[in-house]
C-alpha cells in the first residue's frame, strides 16, 4: 500500500511538474508593461465591443467596434476623432467586423459575414473591397500593395496567401501537407522584415517559423499539450480548446504569442520568443484579451473590460 | 503506529491530488460550451443552411472568433 502510494505521488508529481518545467527556466529577458492610455470605459460610449485594432505612424489608433458596426479613429490621447460605417453588407458597412490591419496610407478590415477585405483610407473613407473567396483568420499587411492572409482550412489544409491589392495571389505558403479536419490548422500570422513567417496555431500547441521559400525554420510547443480536444458538433469534429490566440512582433523581431486556455493565466500570458524560437520571457497582462497588437513604435495594445476598453502599454525591456 | 500514520498521510495526499485534478477538469467543463452551443444553433439556422458552403464558413469563422473572444 505504502509502495503504491509513493508511486502514485511520483506519477502525480511528474504529471503536474513536467508541463510547467519550461516556465521554471530562467528568463533571458525581463519585460514589463506600463499602461499609457486607456480608451473606453463602462460609463462612456467610446467603444462598445472592439474586435480589431491597428495604429499608424502618426499616433492615431483605429478600432473596429463590433457592437457599433463601425470603424473608429482615435488620436494619440484617446479622443474619438472620426467614426465610419453602419450596420449592413454594402460598401463600408459592417455586420460582424473582425480583423483590422494598416499600411502607410490604408486600413484593411474583414467582416465575418462578407468574403473579401474592405479598404479604407486614413480618413475612414471606404475605397474598395478586395475580392477574396476564402475564409480569413488573420491578416498582415506587408506593404501598400501586398498582404499576407491566413486562410482557414475547411475542406482542405490551411495556408498563407500573399496577395496584392486587387486580391491576385502572388504566392502561397502551404504549411500543412495534409488536411486533418476543419479549423485544425487555423493560425495567427506575423511577418518580419526578412520575410520570415511566424505562425501560432489556434487549436494546436505549435508555434512555427517559415521562410519565403516554404522551408520550416523551427517549430516549438510551449504548453506541453499532446492531444487536441475535439467535439462532434453537427457533422463536424471540431477542436474545442484554444492554445494560442494571437501573435505580434516587436521592433527587434521578437515574437509575442498570446496564450489561450492552457496557459497559467489564460488569455493573459504572452510568451516572448527570440526570432530563432528561444523562449525569452513571459509577460502577464492585467486583463484577458482576444488579441495583441504591437505598433511600429513598440506599443502593445490589448483588451480590458471584455472589449469595452482598449489599453495601450509601453514595453519596457530591462 | 508511525507506519500507519505515514500511510494515512500518503493516502490523504493522493486523494488531495485526485481532488485537485477532478476539480480542474470540472471547472473547465463548466466554463466551456458557449461557443459549441452557438455554432450548433448557427448550423441549425435555416438561413445559414440555405447559404450552403458560405453558411458553413460563416458558422466556423464565428466559432473561431467566439473561442478567441469569449472562451478565456
């Protein structure tokens, strides 16, 4: 009995300690955050429920507001300077706005109910809709004329499409060889200045880097999750637990990965990796968020109050 | 006497570990389900069914968004 008890305790210790061991490693980089701006509060109407965020080089912050069916522009102090859009599926209208990205001159927005990418100028004037017939899970603008689009695998494997401003496919990154089921290979994507793709799988414990030629440079799993939890819903077997929610790069090419349900602090822990995939640090946000965004001035944006508030943080490296 | 006390401690510790594991699983179970219910309703909606492939795309995109946005 005594022997069995000891064996059980050892097994339990292994189960509990091994997945946490990676985070017991010494941090190579100390990063802290300092809140410098908060937009939207429970007692105002600045933001009802934001979904996507982007910021430009002039300090303006752009937000997609899902409950207000709108695109909003705030100045560097957080004052609303312009609002565009209304409920609908016409040009410049929204029903379920989701992703937002920006280039030097334009903003790119997606809507769950409409295929394609809507383009607005910085004054929030609708310019055009880029035709794109596949479901988009993430969007990363490379230049004024090109963007990387993460495509959800529904009937085939997921992929990253690099397209021009007219929706013409320039190149594709097929990061999955075979189809393993709907949404299994959904990813968030970021690209660095050298053209390296960084992918964080939404439902799998995998973070990867790929080069432009389609060669995988490295692959990491930080959560110790081996099996993807699945549930049959209607005719589909769907993954149910989010591993990684979003990725973003800082000005030195460090990869920030927002962890999902399996993290010590779900939807708050951000793992910071070097460009070569080494874990450097873990940052814990004060509130849960569905996405993270780092602008060109190295400010990090995240959610608070379940989407009513947008927080802007300065990243401090020690 | 001492041996029996040690046995009791070992059993108590093992039970505590089991309890923590079971409670953890249960807590996760209670929190999940919102997005699963939503996508089921989405699939069952006649409008989305009539929409065919695009209805399916809409529901799956909504599920992914729900999982990221709501399911902490």
